[in-house]
């Protein structure tokens, strides 16, 4: 069980790092007046997918709360 949690925690951290890197890249690309709009949209879409994946993994880590 502990190995599974460590694996999930590690995946979350790796995805969070990638998400943060995309934030930085998107900010830099947006600041360029001659940026590629298609590339920017693809990066934003990837960032959103990462956020969804992080949220899903976090839900797996947290135990269900009884109502």
C-alpha cells in the first residue's frame, strides 16, 4: 500500500512540475507579439489536461469521507 501511495505522490509531483513549466512557457510565449497562436492553444490544452490528471490522482490519494 505504501509503495502505491509513494508512486501516486511521485506522479503528482512530476505532473505539477510539468504544469508549472508549461505555465512559464505559456507566459513567455504570450509576451511575444509574434507568437504562434496554434502552439499557444496546444500548450494551454496540455496544461489543462495536466491539471485534470493531477486532480484525479489527488482524489485517489485522499480517503472517502463518509456522509
